[in-house]
């Protein structure tokens, strides 16, 4: 698929790619190569998690050197992180959960975001905030595809990016659901591949994921 110029090219972040790469960067020198490898494999999007000390610097490096990628920041847990991520170049945000203050802070940044949910009550709270697109986390532990299939009945307006424990084998089952736009996948960037600089492997995994539907 063609690389995105901005999130507005799509109806939503959920429509950008079938599998959103969820990436943890421990070594800053791997940030740009891994982003380029994902683009080369046909997945021009990344959710870079704010789980390491170098995460914000990694966002800055990717924003500057791989502008064609749809760059997101994940594991947003505080209002300050939301602001810092956007300042570093993130063009969308993802949180593992949602509180009123976090929802307000992410909305205040002006970029698209997916608030995390794992229960029907949390989904209702996000819907009441005027949002119909959200993250479902931790997907496998919280009930998986059968849970989301059940939620689609009473809450058909809610759309999800399930993340957490999803594999190449289970991803198609999620993607077949009417209320799933994409899935989050951490299998695309194995820690050993990043440590070894095996970008060819990352590109191959990305290409396989890009073909999932």
C-alpha cells in the first residue's frame, strides 16, 4: 500500500494498516532502521511504546528521518506523556486504559488517539466521551475475539484495535469481526532481531502481516 502523508488520508488510524506494529525501542540506534524496515515490508505505521528511557528520542528520530511512516506513541498513561509524545512527533496516541483526565489530555493534543478499554463499562465511558474508536487491551487475557464478537451486539458503534497476546495465527479471527479495524502486533519486531540488526527479518514479518485480512 502507499505510504501515508498524514492520518487524514484514512477514515481513521484503524484503517491505516491491518496490523499495527507495537514496538519497544531499547537502543536508540535501532529506531530509524526498524521504522524503515516496516515501511519496506508494506506496513507504513508504527506504535512506539513509551516504555523505555529512549522512547521520546526514538519518536523524534523517526519523525525526522522516516516522515512517510504514520508515527504513533503507545503506552500513554499520563497527560504529560500525551503532550510530550506529540511534541516529539507522534501523529496519533494509544493508551492502555482511560481515565477522564487522560481522555481530556489526549483530546487536547489535537491528534487522533485510541483509548484503552477491556470491559463493557469502559467501552461505554469512552463512547460517552464522544469517541467510537478505541483499543481493546489486553486482548487475549480479556476475552479475545469471542468477547469482541459479543460486544458488537449491544454496542455496534464501537470499533477496536485489539492488542495484547495476538499472533499471526489469531489475527485473522480478529480482523474478520465487524467491529475490528486493525490489530496490534508485537511479533513484527522481535527483540532478538532488533538486537542483531536483522532488518530483513522485520521486513519479511511486516510483509506477511500486511497481507492479513
